[in-house]
């Protein structure tokens, strides 16, 4: 199907999000991810609280939580989510060089 390194793709997407917090932030990204898993709580903060309790820790990075959610999806759902995010990346003011790097990586590793 593909030779994608999903961790690398997640990191590349996170860099696009971090660079453009006007159009994207962790909460907005969570809402988009929730679209593909309606069982997730509506509140990202509630999800984080539950996740920290499961791990028995006091602190987690929000981007790591998003990465965990992303990697829990099956490959088909990851691709759908990726296409959805790419659409929004193109509509926003994300770093075009980093966006092209992501697209090139995706094309080169089909």
C-alpha cells in the first residue's frame, strides 16, 4: 500500500501546525481528528486529563497526545485525515516550503 513512516508524517504535520497557530492550534487539530473518531470527548482538555490519569503522570505535551491519537487510527483513516488536513493547510498560511516537503515525502513514498 505505502511505505509511509507515520511518525515522520505526524512530525511534519506538527511543524506546519506549530508554525501557524493563527489558523491551526492543538484544539482545532483535535476537533478535526475527532471527526474521524466521534468517541473522543468533545473537550481536548478532558481527553488530556484522562490520558494523564491513564499514564499516571502530571504533564504531557499536547502535540504528543495528538500524535498518539493519530497513530491509533488505521491506515485508511490516517490517509483520510491527512488529505483533510492538507486541504486546510493549503487554505491557510502555513509555511509553503514545509508543506511541499510533506507532499513530496508522501509522493515519494507511495
